[in-house]
């Protein structure tokens, strides 16, 4: 497989810096880094972004994530290894990533469960992080970025 072109953030002047700056601010939120990496991995699995699936699985493993949890992110509802706050973040990630799949994309029960685990600042940052990983997925996929180069 060969990329169609570089990711647009590397072509449009100032784009990479802007996206990275928002990402850095959004990570300083009170949401644990491991939870954010789980969010990034899950959204990327849903979207089929091989670059981001590879990158975030590697990041999780490098940061001490267990194989059981890493291998079961796609089946988090049925796996016993996730904490309630992580489950809430993953549910919000799935709903926010799949906005066209249902009439009420982010149902109140999903939102309220996330709100139960995260204060307003953390919840805002979680929403931004979910939006950002979807942004990265949506720039990598059409340009056919190739997985495997990232080593963390």
C-alpha cells in the first residue's frame, strides 16, 4: 500500500501546529492519559484507520497496558478489565464517532454516565479529544496513510 499524498496537515501551512496545539491543551484535562489512548484506539477501530490503530495500540503497550485490555478494546462492554470511568469514555467515544448511525447520536444515558465520571472541564476535554482523533482518522483514511512507520 502506498499513500495517495501526505496527510493534509503536513501540506497546509500552519495546520499541523494548530491541530497539535489543540491536542496538547485538550490532554491537560483530568482525563487519564491511558483513558485517552483507549478512546483514540476505539475511535480508530470504528473508523478503520490503520495508522491510528497501530499508533495507539503501540502507545498503550509502551505505557504498560495489559494484553487482555488491549486485545479487548473493541469488545469493552463484555470484557471485565475496564473501569466504569473508562467504560463511560468508551461509550461516549462510540456514540460521538458514529453520529450518523442513529436519530439521537449521543443519547442522554451515555452523556449522563460520562458526566457522572468526569467534571465539566474533563468532559469538555474528552469531547475535544474524541473530535481530534476523528479528525486524524478522517485525514489519514482518504489519503491512505500507511500503518507501521510509528514506533512511539
